[in-house]
C-alpha cells in the first residue's frame, strides 16, 4: 500500500479484520506494508478461499503479499528472566 491512509480507512480495515476468525494476530507495521497478519487455515484451498473472499476485500487493501511457513523451527513464549 503505497499511498498515505486516512485514519478512518485504517480503522475500517482494523474493524473488518476483527471479524475474520482465521486472523489470529494483526500488527500495524512500519515499512513497506501497513499490516502483518497471522492467518491459520486448514490447507491451501482454504487459504485461497479466505484470501479471495475476505483478505483482498478489506477496506484500503491495495494488495496482499503472502508467505507460508513450511514448518515450525522454534516457538516459545518463555522470556529469559535472569
């Protein structure tokens, strides 16, 4: 999304993302893209459906860049408290 967004457009997108159950996490970012989403789906066909029916139709979305994790190498919520 290359153009500057109005606050109302961002708020509309954020409200819409709240309604998509497959969106597990959403981060407003700096840099090239406005948002980073973690989306959980059952398979690639499910991802394609969600992509086409919801993600690309969000307010102020000009495009979507997707990456798929092949496997989890490390995942933790433990903080090193020393």
